C-alpha cells in the first residue's frame, strides 16, 4: 500500500508534467491527478483525527421491538 510520502511524490511529478503538457485534455487530466494525490496523501492524517474525535462506542443490550403479535 502506498504511503503519504509516495502520494506527495506523485503529486509533485504530476505538477512537473502539468508544466510540460501541450493539450487541454492532458492539462485537465494532470490537474485532477495532482488534486487526487494530495487528497490521498492527507487521508491518513484526517482519518486519524476523525477517529480521535469519535465518541467511544458503548455496548447496549439489544432492544426487542414489536408487539409480539406475529411470532
């Protein structure tokens, strides 16, 4: 699995290629790839921050819903 450093390197490479791109389609593809790589690079940090903010799950007894008419 790729790490954040790998994705940052790919984003930098996409940025270099973006400067050398000749067509609009190529520029658009590289611009989108750059953004995706940056998002993937920060995903691990954001997931850890969300997990730290999430409340601790409590185990609760399963509730028995229904009227008991249809068994």
